[in-house]
């Protein structure tokens, strides 16, 4: 069974631009979560989606948004990029919700110049 | 917010020896899950082991075992017979039973010495 895939793997943007990251979960998984990883802040939760509904959102500004489609694929968008948005963005999928093991994708490395 | 603490920023272990990575958590919830992940330099998080708060037995998965002490709120990862490929960052994570929001510790960098 294929794992979680994320595209693109690497991205370079400039301040003020916007970016969209994509995540395809493991087949049959209906929950997708997003995390931001930086050397200074570590791993921080962004959002969680289940059956196209956002169930939880982390403490991030409104510039960060996401959605989930009917096939469970998810996208996250960051508008008006700032230098501090440079990070590894990890997507994870699980069968359902509630202490379910999350399986992570390889991540998207975003560099904002 | 839940607090997950990993007090060992870096650890060294000789190849074929066992090593324990510490993790403590702070919660008033009764039902929760604890997870350990490995992150090689490539960046992908690899699931290692899971322990539910109501599980009476310590979880084991191959060379990985979780030393769960509920009263002390600790969930230490034990890696037996370390291999060079075990060199990586290791993260402890906590999750409530109602959602998929994981709270991660700051990680421990493990280096296996030949």
C-alpha cells in the first residue's frame, strides 16, 4: 500500500507570495493532519481534517488555511509568506480520529527568501 | 496545552548496546495515547511504537519497547541491540482520545557509534 505523499518536496518562495502544499493520504485513511517543523519551535500542529471537515486548528495566524477533498486528499495554503514561514511542513494520515496512529509523508521543505 | 518533555537533547550509544530515551508528559486526561517516532536526516517521521493509557502491558515492536509508568507520567523508549541505522532524531508524542492533534516533545538526537 502506498504511503503518504506530499508535493512538492521542495519549494522556494519570496516574501509576500502565497503557496499551496498538497497531501495524499494512505488509501482508506480519512483523517489528515498538518504540522510545521522548525529548529526553533519544533513540531507544531497546524490543522486536522476528517471527512472534509476541519476538526482542530493550531495556534497559527489566519494566513494559514487548509481544506480536505472528498477523496481525503488535503491541501494547505499559506498567504503573504513571511521569512519565519520557512519550515518543513509534514502531513500525516490516519484511519480515523482518537489516538489513531498517524503516518507521515516525507514533508515539503519551504524556504522563504 | 499538554506538555511533553524530552530532557536528553543528544545521546550516544555503542553499536549492539541498549539505550533508553526519556519522555515525560503532563496531562489530567485519563484516556490518551503515547507514540514514538524516528526522524532520519531525510525528514520523514517514521512510526515506531504506541502505548494506550489503559494498556496494562508495556508495548513492544521488535527491538523497540516502551517503558510506560503511568503514575510517573513517563513513557521511555528502549531500543535494544542498537544499529548504525538507528542514528536519528526521536520524538515522543501525546494524543487525546478525541482527536488527532499530536503534541510532540523537542526530540532526542541519537548517535550510534560503531
